[in-house]
C-alpha cells in the first residue's frame, strides 16, 4: 500500500504556526485527500477560510497538482467565534467597525507561507457564491458555520459542483450530542451524504470525514 502524501516540513510548520483550530492529524488527512483530488485536474474548494490554517494545505496540494485552491468566507466569523463565545479571538475584531474581520490575518498567513499565487480567495457568503459558481470541483471541504442552516446550505450549495470521483471532506463531525454547538450539524450533513447513495466514505480521522462521489445526487 502506497504511503499517504505529506506536506514538506516547511508547509507543515506554516500550518502549525497559523491561527486556527484544525489539529495536525486532521490536517495531514486533509492534505492527503487534497493531493488525491488534485489528480482530477480541477480546483480544490474550501468553505470556511477563517485565518487560513487549512488553506495552506489545500494551496500546497493545489500547487503540487497544477490547479487552484479556492477558499470562500465572509470573514465575519461563524457563530461560535462571536464575542462571548468560547472560540472568540479579540485580535480578529476590526476596531473601526467593531466586527470580526479575519481577512487581513488570512492574507498574512498565505504571504508567510509563500502560497498567495495558488489561492483564489472569495469574500462572500457561501450560498451566494455557490449559486454563481459555474465549474466542476475536484474537492469540496466544508468547514464553515456549525448550525444546521449553514452546514446544510454549504452542502446543498457545493455538493452539486463536485465531479465524479471528487472528494467531499467535512470537518467537525462529532456524533456525540454533547458537541451540539460544534459538530452535530456537520454530523447530520455527513449522514445525509452517505444516505444519498452518491458518496462512499474514504477515511475518518478524528472529526474529519472524507467521502468520494461515486454516483449522482446529494
């Protein structure tokens, strides 16, 4: 069995230095999936940029395959990142407007990693961007809002663009109801994808699930 592709020590160090929440093990699994998906010759798309931690891995995989990584975010933070919540970081608040703005941090993250030219950053809300997106994708990585409304909209918006043989990665899949804020909605999306008959599970690494499109539908 061939070894899973891994990022270089420099890319891995950039990933671990970036602001964000994805653990190393899940990052390595995402990178391996992105490299495999890149073989389709299609863009790799991420929903939920935050400050660019996982974008580093997708961008390097895209560079390796000669394709582009696309990352979509409104950069105002998801529900659990707002003031008063556990995952809020006051350093991401724009003092002039009083709202979160992770875009400047994201841009610095990509610059430090030397990956700016391999990423198309789309600033907007996922359903609106998905509605005007016109091309097929080799990978869709869902890591945006964790409410049913947002996770479902991300899935319904982007899954139809995933090419046959493409990979659907879903982050923060937690079956235990105790994780209701961070993982129950992604878990329900994951179950829906499996139940659709259009996807087959490829791997499970902690809270990251990777599925391959093996049929039509969603």
